[in-house]
C-alpha cells in the first residue's frame, strides 16, 4: 500500500466511477483498475462492489475511508513542513540564551519572530555562555545568544547583535550612588562581588581583565552566577560589582549603575549570536537575519 493507491481509493470512493476518477487523476482507466485491484489483494478483501452504474464502497471500504483521508492529510502536512523547513519558514529551532538576554533582546526578538514566522517552533533553554557553546558543539542547540568575546570559542561563529560594556553596580544608599559616572580605579580598594569562575568563566575573566585595565586586582568578597543574584548582594551591601550595561533594564531599587569613565576603547562585552559553521539549517539563517533586524532597530548601547 502506498500514498498513490490511497489517493486513488479516496478519489474513486468520492466519484463512484472509474472513468471519472481516471480523468481527475490524469491517468488511463486500465492502470487505475489494476492499482485498485492490487490494493484489494494486499488488504485481503474487496473495497468496492462493481455495478453497471459504477462502484460503491463495501463495508471494508467504508471502514478504510476515514483513515485513508487522514493518512493523505498527514502526508500533505509532512510535505508542507519539510518544504517550510527547507526554506526556513517552519520546523523546530533550539535556542540557548544567557540570563541577561531576557533584559532587552529576547522581549523584543521573540514576539516579533513568532509574528513573522508562526510555523517555526522555538525551544528556548536558559544557559550560560559556555554551556550554550557546549550545546552547539554537541548538536543539542541550533543557536546560542551569548556574551562575546568568549574564552574558548571552539569552531563556533559569532554575529554581534548588541554592543555593551561593564558598568559599576553600587548600593543605592552608598555615597557612590550620588554619582552618575566614576573611574573604576577609584574603587580599587572596595570589596567586589564577582562571577563564579567555575560556572561562568568567560564573564569572570572579562571582569578580572577590566579591573586589570584600571590597574588593580579586585578584592573578592563573594561570587555568584546570576546577575540578579549579584545585584541583590550589592543591594545588601556586600560589595560592588561589574555588570553589563543592559542590566539597567532590570534594576533593583536599592542598586545604582554608574558609567565607567576609564573603560579602554577596545573593551567589549557584546551580546552575540553563536552558530556552528556550515550548519546547513535554513531555520538558523532565518533566525539570525531576523535577530539582526531587531537588534539594529533598537541597539542596547548605554
């Protein structure tokens, strides 16, 4: 049994006439009769009663008709989905993202993407930059929204979506909070809350490097993984912290972000789209192009 035979069976059931069915299917009547007979032989019984006026379904044919129509509908749906996926218009796309992507980029990107490409299903997984890159390498993810530059890029390719830089988070009740900007070197003696080196090594290294650019190694009072946790610890007065400027979109009342006046011109803390080279997935290209359009409409620079 194949889809062609099922289509012939359904068409014949609807017309009740071999000649009309053959015309609708653009084929000769004898091959149609042979095909239906082979189908009946395969299934072990007659599907049609032949009469001088045409054909009518037997009880077996009536039992088969609904499922045959469903099978043809599912086959058509499969073809449509494959075609959509090949053209980047439908299918499943697995996206890993870092927490700070939810502050600005994702709220703008995801609704817009779904509105433009309703047949693409997004599977979103919160991650760290390194875990997202590992997921890409292992084939568990199709794209990643990560912090860039990274310590170990592997063979991933990166497309910068948003430019950003470190800002200094200080307690809202601190004398420092009366300022809007400061040189990082001016707080070299203060305790710092840094990112966990083992779990977010990239951000840890970038924060350490930023301090070194200002001439000191930070005195680490506490480590944490999530920016929200770090800001909470800053609010509690445990220390200062370096966070991406995009965090201003999710600020706590008891924390203020200060712009750093001594940031080197080449210092980077970008949000980037990570993909595997030669991935061959048109959905990835569709997502990347849309992400670039959204990012360019409203850049996240401070």
